């Protein structure tokens, strides 16, 4: 995950990554690098909030257009959030909290975006090696309040009749200057990865499809394309 931020008239690019169940950050003057690591993990191996299982993986960074604050989201089997300091490489004290602690509807890969007064929390459910890997979402009015994952809905999932399986771990982006949106995600490599059993999750292809909204600003279920 790369986030850019302007400082003293110039942009800096911050690359958030996972290594050994820890989350780090590296900084560059260009989105193509070279990136220089901060030298210390942002999130270490200790699970936040005393969570008994899961991993500190899948960082997502979101700058709230309303408040201007920047947040880091992460977690496998839980969703955690903290506020980043202005330097983008350290955490504001006492801002870490758990947003989802029930893995019945949530697994990993949180991604947050804002549209028309709503914060859209999206994530992956099930294991990346499963054909049932899918994307779910729920709307909220705050970027940091606990989320009721039981109210989430599936917006992207397998399409067996076309050989599409394992759709998940995604990002969402608007087209510049338009209220038109795209979702970028990975799935099992077409057409043969599904025959590889659990190894299918490591034979992937990256895809992009339209993401659309209805008149109530709810996300319309995505039809994955070949």
C-alpha cells in the first residue's frame, strides 16, 4: 500500500508493507522509489487489544477527506485501526482500537474509502487459498468506530460457470474527476489454478472491474469479468 502526502511543496510516498507478521513503512520521493525503510516496525508482533489469534498483516492507509487525519487499518481475524502522526511513519499514542473482533464475517485485508458522506469498510472473508475467498462491505458514519460485521454484504465472489474463483484482497479507486469507481483484486489464475487445491491461492491474476452504487449509495454486487 502506497500513500502520498505533500510536505513543503513536495510529495513524499509512503510504502506500508508486511514482513514476519509485522507492518513497516518505507519512504521515497517518487512512487517508483527507491524507498528507504524507517528502520523500525510500525506494528510489531504483539496483537492489539489482547486479541488471542490472528496476525498483523494487510495494511491499508486512508486519509479522511473530512478531518484530514490519516489512519492505518490492518489485521487477520480482527480489524484494527490507529491514527498516524503527521510524519506518516509513527503512530499517534492512544489511538489504537479494534473495530471488528468477530471472524464469523471478517478474515483480513481491510480497505476503507469515502463517498457521499459514508465510510465504506470493505474486506476479504475466508482464506486466500479457498475458492470461496470473497469481498464483503458495510457502511459507517465514522472511520474509527466499531463495525458490526454481521450487517456486511458480499459484493464480490466466485463465478463457477465462468471458471472464476477466489476473488478477494482488493483496493477501490475513483476515476480522476468522476464519480466512477473501479475495484482491483486478485483471484485464482484462469483457467487452471482451481485444480491445484490449496496451492491455487498462490497462483493468482490481478483483475479490475467496475464498482457501482445504487440510488441509496449502497454498493451493487459486482459481476466479475474474464
